C-alpha cells in the first residue's frame, strides 16, 4: 500500500497524488492519503517536508514524484512477491 503524507492546501501534494494515481492503478496498489494537519505527531514529523510517499512503510520519494524510483520500488516488491510463491 502507498501512503501519501500531505496537506489539503499543498499544491506539491496535489501534484504527487495526481502523478501517483495512474501508476498505483497500473500495479493495483491502494493509496492512503493522510493529512498531516489532522495529527500533531505527524505535523512534528513531516511539517514542511510534505509530500512524502511511502510504499509498504518505506519512503519512496519526498517533495516531488519520482516515477522511476516509484516504479523501481514496485518492481522490487513484485519480484519479492514472486520469489515467495
């Protein structure tokens, strides 16, 4: 699962969400959007560093969507899943 930490008023967060959507759909991976402003602990952790994108709890990119890195993480995930079958 992808987790996208961001803010409702953040245009970089909107950009990352929009760029992520087709890639996540292509790989069939769910996306959870988390507004850091809803949780003081998340504000303390991420504050001005949003957006931050995690795949299965591991950070994939921060501030800007990095499609090659995201696809690489998804391919690595797919490879691990295939190896465990």
